[in-house]
C-alpha cells in the first residue's frame, strides 16, 4: 500500500510538471509588462536624446567604458551615431508592440528582453528600482509560455496542443514553463520577506513613524497627499505597520487558497498607495503585474464564470424591473434626493454621469439654485454652495460632502467596488478634506451670465448634520 501511495504521489507531481499551469496569469503578465515597457519608450520619446544618446547625459565613451568594466553589453554601445540610436530605439518600440500582442512569442520574448535591457543599461541614473525586478522577471519568462491567451498566437497554440501534448518536447517546455513561473513567485516571496525583515530592524518602523519621514522627501511625495497624511497620526501609524505586516505575511499566506486573495489584495493596495502617494508609478505597476502570476488558471476561470453569472443576474433584474413593480417598494424606500449646484458646470457633468449609473432610479437630482428649493427642504444656501447635500425621501437626516457621496455610491451598482474605499477614507479623516479640496476649485457660472462671483471661494468646513 505504501508503494502504491508513493507511486500515485509521483504520478501526481509528474502530471503537474508535464502540464502547463498559470497560462492565463503569464499571458496577463506579458500584456502588463508590454504596456509598461511601451510606456517607458513613449513617455520619454521627446527626451530620448538627452536620456540615452551620445548627445545626452552620458557620452558614448563613458558608457562603453562602464559597460566593459561591468561586463555588460547593450545594443546602444556599438555606435555613437544618432541615426543608429534612432534605429535601435524605434526597433525597440516595434518589438515591444509585437511582444504586447503576443506574436511569435518565443522569438519576440528574447528580442524584447535584449532591447529592454539595452535601454535600461544605457542610463542607470533614471531608474526607480522597478527595472531590477523587471530584468529578472523578463528573464524567467523567456522560458514560459506567455501567449496561450489574449495573443495573436493563442488560436494556433490551442489548435496544435492536442496533437503535441504527449510528446517529449512539449513536456520539456511544460517543465520549463512551470519552473519559470515558480521562480518568479519564489523571488517575489524572498523579496517581500527580506524587505519586511529589514524594516523590522529599523527604529522608525518600530515606533510607526517611517511613513512620516518618507514623505519628507520632496522627490518621492505628492504635496496634496503628503499634507493629508502628515496631519493624521493614525493614518501614519497604520500605514507604517501595515506595510511591514503585509510583507512578512506574504510568503506564509500565499499558499493557502483562502488567505491568498487577502494577501494579494494587500500587496496590490500597498503598491497602489506607493504609486499615488510617492509617484513611483512604473515600480508599482511592475510589482502589480507580477501578482497576475499568483492566480491559477482554474481560479481565473472561476472568477470569470462568477462575474458572468453576476452580470446575467443584473441584466435580468434590469430587464424585468418593470414587470415586478409590486415588489419594488423596499427598494423605493432607499431613494435619495441629491441637492447639487445648478450653476456649476462640473456638478452638472457629474449629475449626468450619475444618472447613467442609476440603474434602479434611486436618485432624484434637484438644484438648490431653483427658486423655493432651499425653503422647501430646509437647506442653508451657503452650505449647499460649499458641499453637495443628500437625504433619503422618507427621513429628514441631511448629509453633505463625502457623506452624501457615500450615500449615493451605495445606490449605484457600478460604484459598489469603491464604496468601501470611500467609507475607509471617511473614517481616516481624509475623505471630507479631499472632497473640499476638489469642491473649492470648481467654477460657478450664474444663470443668465457671469459676474464677479464666477468662482467658488475656499470651502469652509460645514458641521455634519446628525
């Protein structure tokens, strides 16, 4: 019996090795990396000579000498000519586009790796740390099948697979593919664990003030978000400890099918915060693209089927809404009156968008500028000018600013994913501040023409109605 168990275990692992897994994740990662690399080429297109050519920051002789010393080679080192530079640069863009669409995946992956590494090596002074991770992952993915889905080669791959999946060559490629993805995942775990352990040894991470000192660096902080966070001690401490906990927990929670989604969501939120607050967009995007490799094909299919079922149910509910008016009373009780500024072009555009998202007709929009509206509903015109107000039709509790926007988002199905984030921002004390920041910069155009009041003064905090 023991021999049979060992034989079954061996057969199970061999079946896993000889069958390509994580194909959807590898294909999504290819698309993500292709978009990031194309972004790197195009966002600096006008400054390409300054950043990477012989006429820019690093002359050709200095670059070649440094490359020979480091035993690194690049396509840009063979000639200082600007014509040669333009040729290689634009060929790199073409190769990246082919890599993005998944044409001739095996060959184009190698070419894309060579062109991308050559560009990164030409000027290492403009890196944000993400290029080191990108180098490593692109090298691993040279041995992976990244064009099985969402590519120009996908149809041909699935047509040929039943004919070759029992051959030794296919099994060798499957083993290489699986180990390439596994190396990417293990490298990610090591990186998060090492980073978390290093942070644990730092005093500023112990006392929860690391984020405060990070935001003191002007080059790596956005003024708006820096001011919001630095005035909130709770948010500073929570974000500091959350960064450590997510990194240390990542390798241990990743291999459980339930906790995996929690930790993957945590690292995505972590890197999204880095991109927004610190401005490290490409670094954060690269890290998030690697996370596509953490989800198996079966899990992707389950998510797709679940979303498809949800969409069918929503469509069915919308199509049959008029047939079940007798059962709509509980829903109608949730209707909300929204009081907006009819003289504000931005408010009018927002109302038009919200009306399109109001699938169940739960919102009624009223401009407080209309005669008699403020007296009828007990609105303070000065407060209504500063913040949008809302209230349910069957109670008298008036909400304003971010509180009104949260009440609206709960009644719009497309806004349900961001509703928890709005509530969290409100609890942390930054939601209302962000709302006032935007509201204070909108324009007012009085009906019948423009006068000296064609702008909105700085919003003054309004006391929240109970």
